[in-house]
C-alpha cells in the first residue's frame, strides 16, 4: 500500500488572484520537482481545498496538465536517457 500525501491547494501549492476577471495562478517553486519525486517513489497524491467546486476544478485541471508534463518528461528520461 502506497503512502498518501494530501496537499492543501491554496497558499501551499498555488497562489491565485483575480484581476480584471482574469484568474492568475502561481505555482510554488519546486512543485514540479516535488511531484516528480513523489511519483518516482510511488506515493499517492491528493489535493484538498475549502474553495468553491468551480474554482477547485479549474485549479485541479491546471495542475493535471503540469503533472502530465512531468510524467511525459520522466517516461522520456527512462526510455532514452537512462
């Protein structure tokens, strides 16, 4: 059984703010390295937030794209550079 790591989204993984009806999302430094480390070491990852469902889904979709890029990079590394 893998260890589950639960992250609070707001002010831990990301910082966001609205300006002129545009949502700006800032991912904390070293987030990609942390996720990469956790995936390489078989941790399960979950996110938690008190935000509204619409907001959380938007942030989650954004983070999924980042995590997918990390996974693609890692698989490329395993196949071609390792």
